[in-house]
C-alpha cells in the first residue's frame, strides 16, 4: 500500500507575493507564511513558537493568487 502524507498549514502571509515568469513560460508566485504554535513546557507555561514556510505556486494558480496574496492576510495551504 502506498503511503500518502498530507500537511495543512494555517497562518498569515509575511510578505507580498513576488511574481516571476521564467523562460519556461509559466508564471511563478512566491511568498512566505508564518504559522504560530503554542505548546506546554515542563513549567506548565504556554510559549508561542512561530515557524516560517516558503510557498511557491505555478501556472494558473499563480495568476489567480497574485492579486489575493498580500502581507498580513490569513491563508490555509494544503
């Protein structure tokens, strides 16, 4: 049986997207998102940890997202 891994990230866009069109002809949309995580440590405190992820979209999805991805906007990436 094949193993299938899936990841869902919910967070905020850290910077405005950058659109490029390499020589291959299809558009590329690049941006970074930050995801907050709270956890309980040994002292029963709930510290906050932020992880940053670099996201890239290609082709038609890049065209559609280019006007919607702005700094501070909430986003979910599957």
